[in-house]
């Protein structure tokens, strides 16, 4: 639960600084779907591979939000 709230806070504050790149509907989608996806990835990744999977997943989520 704490990882969920921290990633929600980081996405919420961090994306505010790039508001000219990501439009509001995509911002809302990232806030709604980003943290749960990251929590599922972190909990299901075996033997420390979350250290690689989570940054890649964040880059993919933000790239999709920017280009959509």
C-alpha cells in the first residue's frame, strides 16, 4: 500500500512540471492506472528484477501518455 501511495504522489507531483507535454486526460489515466501497474510488476517480479522492470515500466507508461 505504501508503494502505491508513494508512486501516486511521485506521478502526481512530477507530471505537473511537464504539463505542456502530457495533456490532462492522459495525466488522469497515468494517475489512475500507473501505480496499480507498477505495484503488480513489483510484486510479481522474481529475485530483484523489479530494479530493472519498474524503471522500464515507468518510461513506457510516460512515453505512452506523451504520445497518446
